[in-house]
C-alpha cells in the first residue's frame, strides 16, 4: 500500500488535471472542528441516549417526534446537535481555496448542516440536509436566527408573530430531501470529470445514492474507514480528511 504522502501526491495530480471537480462530503469533514459524526465510536449515536434520554437519536430527530414532543426535541437538539462556536478546519479551508477563480472545484454537495463550508469561504454549497442557521415558523413562515432557537430560556422556540412552533431548516428523519437540491446535485455530478467523496460512510440514503449519477473519469474516496464504494474508486485514502486536503495547498 502506498504511503499517505504518496497518496496525497496522487491526489494532487488528479486535482491538477481536473477541470470540473465536485466534492461530496459528510459528517467526517466536520469532526476535526469538534462536531461529532453519527456512526463512529465517538459519534452522536454512541453518545445517546444518555440517562436523561429514553429514546434513540433517530427517533428524537424525526419529524413525528418534533411534531409530538417539541420540548424534548429542542432539548436534545440544543445539547447534542448544535455547535454554534465551531470553526472551519483544514478540510473546509482547502476546499474553499479550490473554489477560487480559475480553480477546478465547481460545487460542494454536503450532508452536513453546520454551515462551516460557507464560513470557510465556499460559495457554491448544496446543503442536502439543510442548515442549523436557517429556521422558520411552521405556521407563518417567519425566519429566525440560530441564536433565537438556541436560547434555552424558552423550552420550545415559538414565533413572535403568530405563536407557531419554529422548526430548524434541517431534514429530519421521515422528511424528504428538497427536489431542487437533488436536481442541482445531479446536474453537477453528471457534468463532473472528477468526484472527491470525503468524510462519509456512504451509508445514508437517499443522499449516498446520488453518486450513481457521476459518470466522469476519476473517483476519489477519502475516509477514515472503508466504504461500500471503495472498490469503484480510482484512489482510496483512509486518513483524516483535513490532513489529506491540506496537502493540496
């Protein structure tokens, strides 16, 4: 097996040849910013349910649970999901650099909801699962900031206009991905000559299924652990993604 340095050199050559690069990322992109992923030994699912949570994260992050138990949803969401002080890491910064004028990166398709790609300077980011930074009243549609919904003074974030429940603009279990985000993702994937997949187990559908639209020349997978698509990739790097992508600069 090639050394990590040799693999990063291979990746650097792939990126240098690319004219239409797309990055598809998951929770592992943000773990180096202190945001836990979902399925690893230190992830959200391993941490919960704690003693004061009687249900699984899948249940508590479902639309049915939000509608029936908004107070419990918000307690879990604020304690385990929100990380408003997190900062972009080396992976976010490296991707932002690749998007600069004349750079090959055309789009970032992310399953993350933390907004760190934009904070690092990326502009064309498709957020398949939404964003914690956007929040809307379920009745009148009024928009609210993250600070408003994160405030623990009120157990449930309520609309100041109509009194309706404010919902984070994130895709919960039992909700569908936005058709517009799916369509945009498919268009970028179909046009790409190179696809870099990073920080994702490729186990979350339907998002992971979008990769079947890629028909370009080179598929690169960067993830700490093996994924179901490794056998299809031209280059697989099992290492922290921040360490790998920072080697491009």
